[in-house]
């Protein structure tokens, strides 16, 4: 029975059932992003002290909803779409157990809606981390548990699909790098969801009264097994998408497959351990463990990201140079398709993830200097560089790539799409940099009132802290505008975009298959192993990506200077001399 179609523009094969799942998950993710964005506006307009939009209780409620919808629901729905794409489309195989995959999707929807209802009802404003002994309504936890079970089913469908592809010999050699990266993400996801179950199931039972006590320290350690590892899923997923995008746009192949694969393995081996930075000031946890985590384990984890940060632009540079863009250090970059949002979105996410997210991450991960900014607004600044620009912007870029290929629609308002990555990156960068500054001055995260109105022990921040939060506010509003542009383009494309396939109607945009005659391929051609790359063959060809090397050195210099500044700052806060 024919069940595959081939996209005439890209050459990607789509299995009929997998295609519907990709669409449905991506659309559900976009809805969560919409909710998160609206709530994010409330958050940032409250933290901008001169505006101070929301009253305290609503602020914490809105912050809870913002964090969960953005970090959990948007990203994980979208990652499910990526898992199905990376397995079934990239390996040219039918998907395993599509009914199970749909059941998982339904569970995820039910869970997400249930959790949002709990937050909306107002007695679950416990933040995304829901630290015990703060207690939320039972359906807050139950929603998260159902969502996680659904996602776990998706992971097993992905693994099953890999097995089918291997048994059917749909590809030669080992699985492609992008699929390998997705596999890493999936393995970490299973670990993550296990931690989530270990801690959230008892917490749920506690909320309905079956368990009398949840140990706060235990909760935090295990919860971060979920909270931190899930960020590694995101990194593994968006790095895989980077490889995909440079492959599609430039025909680039990794500089060295082996090195890139080893770097993915480092994620599995070390990043979970690195979760200690979240509990560095917690009592009851040994110093040895903290020190081990914030030194060796963290460096090995960071090393992996640095390898990808080098080989992704490096492979793009090699491909561009092969096309003749060899003038000077940076012609390959100057002549890149800057007007194509797939490229600009990917490249900005790479740069901001590396320069801002990476550097601040190492600073926060270092036990000694972490103490300067622990629990300040510096922390959300850091992770907006990693997840809101790194992961989210990468997924936005991928969406622009997928709308014609997967949804068979042309982009709606292409001029808006072209500017979207610029507006979003500019706004977020402004917000991030100024929140970093305010955090260094001590401004707390998750804090409704910088003025400490009516507090018994008054405290006054320097005037610059207020100014910085105001500039961050302006940046945040600009970032929200960029997010809104993304949603206008994507939703607009799904509803009104020019049809690239006659049967791509309204329902097809939300998961229904195209006309039966489109699926006219019974078994896609076998995926051939690509010939060896020239750069992999000779031993001493020199470093063929000097521009990338220069960028990497610039990163190193920024890091060293900034690291030194923080140690210096620590010495002045706490005189050692
Ligand atoms: C452009 C839109 C965005 C704006 C203006 C924004 C603004 C903010 C601000 C100001 C905070 C910190 C509040 C505080 O600690 O007092 C925050 C928290 C947070 N944001 Fe965003 N954000 C945006 C997009 C995103 C995205 C895309 C993600 C994830 C993919 C995200 C994930 C989070 C998370 C997880 C928190 C922490 C919530 C908590 O502390 O429990 N945000 N956001
Ligand atoms: Cu972490």
C-alpha cells in the first residue's frame, strides 16, 4: 500500500501517519507559545518597575503559566514533531505504532489543558519548579504527569521507528547525524521523565492527602534531575536542527561526523550531573558533590556544546568556501542568505546561544562566582539566551523551512517573516543583557516588587538597577512583538498561505492527510551513505574554516574577560586581599 509522498521541492519523504503527527504536534506547540507570549507580556511589564502592571497574586500566577507554557508545553510539543521528522522522514521509513503516537498526543493535550486550568483557577501559583512544601491543586501535578506520559509514549514511538528502519534496511551505514542527535535527545528525555515521575507522582499523592510529607531537599534534588536534563534535551534537539539547517541550506556536511557524534555522547554522559548549579546554596547537600559537579562534570558538558558551536558554523564555512566564497576571512558569512529567515533565525540563535547563554552559563555554573548572582534576575536572563533564543528561535527557523515542505503552503507575509528573526533577536538580546546587568546588581528573580514596599527590613537598589529593568522591559516588549510576528506568519501561512499542493486545505494544516493520490510511493528509495568528505580524508590539510576559528577565538576572549570581571567583582564584594 502506498503511504509515502515525496516533497517535490526538497526531496524529503513523508509517511502519511507520521506527517499528520508532525503537523498536529507543531501546531499544538505554537498554541502554547501564544499563551506563553501573552503571559510573558504581563511578566515583563510588571518587572519594569515604572509600569508595574499586575498585582502581586496575579503576577505569580502569570509567571507560573508563562514558564510552564513556554519551557514545557511549547518546546516539548515541537520536539515531538522533530522526533517524528528525524526518524520517519530522515530515515525514509514508516512510523512505528501511529495509534500509540496519537494516544500520546491526546494525553499531552489533556495534560497541558488540565495544568493550565489549574493555574488559571488561581490556587496553583507555585512557579514552574513547584517546590514543595508549596502546594498546588492536584490537577496541576496530574496535568504535568499526563503530559509526561504522553511525551514518553512519543519517545518510544521514535525508538520503535528507528528499529523499523533498521529492520527494513531503509538506509545504508549508520543513522544520519541529525537522527543521532535526536536519539540523544530522546535518551535524555527518558531519563528526565523518569525523574519527573519519581518526584511528581508522590507530590500529586501528597496534594490529594495520601502522603503527609514531601521532603523539601529531596524534592529539589530530584526535580532538577528533570528540570536541568530537560534543558539538555532542548540543546541536543536544537543542535540537531542546526545540523539539519546547514545541511539543507548549504549542502554542508559535518566537519567530522565522529567528533560531532562524540559531542552528543558527552551530553548524555555529563549534563545530567551538572544540575548541581541549581542547588548550590542549598543546605544538606555535600560540598564534594557540588564541587565535583561545578568543575569536572560541568566542563565536559560545556565542551560538548563548544564542539557543536565550532563544527556547525565550520561545516557551513567549508561548504560556502567550496562554492567559491573564499575572499578574506568572512566572505562565506557575508554572502550567506541573510534575507532568508531560516538562515538568519538559525545563525542568531547560534551566536546568542554561544556568546551570551554559554558564557553566562559557565559563570553561573562556577560555584564561587555563582554566589554573586544566585537567584537573581541574572538567572532568567541566562536561560532566555539558551531556551528563548537558542531553542525557540531555532524552532522558529525550522518552522519556516517546514511550512512549504510539510504543510505544503507558501509563507504568508514573507516580508514579516524576513524581519521576524531580527526583531525577536534584537528585543531578546536587549532584555537579556540588561537583566544580566540588573542581576549583577542584585535584583531578585521571581520578585514582584523591587521597592520592597512595607517590608520590615527596607532595602534600596541603586538607581541603575531600575533603569536596567526599564530597558529590559523595552527589550521584552520588542521580543514579544517578534514572537507575535512569528505567530502571524505561521498561523497566516496555515490558513491563507498559497497552496503548493491542491489538496492542502484547512484541515490539512492541522494534521489531516493530503489527497490520497499524493501518497503514491510504496517504499522510498534507500538512503545512500554519502561519500567521504574531503576534510575527513587528509590528515594535514590545515584548518579549513579560518573564519569560524576567528569567531571561536572571539568567544574565548569574551569569556576570559568576563570571567575575570566576575572574579574581580567577587573579590570586591567579599574582600579577600
Ligand atoms: C519574548 C518574550 C519573553 C519575555 C518578554 C519573557 C520575559 C520573562 C521574564 C521577565 C521572566 C522573569 C520573571 C522573574 O523572574 O521575575 C521570565 C521568566 C521565565 N521565562 Fe520568559 N520571556 C519571554 C519568552 C520566553 C520563552 C520563549 C521561554 C522558553 C522557551 C521563556 C521561559 C521562561 C521561564 C522558564 C521563566 C521562569 C519562570 C519561573 O521563574 O518560574 N520565556 N520571562
Ligand atoms: Cu541547569
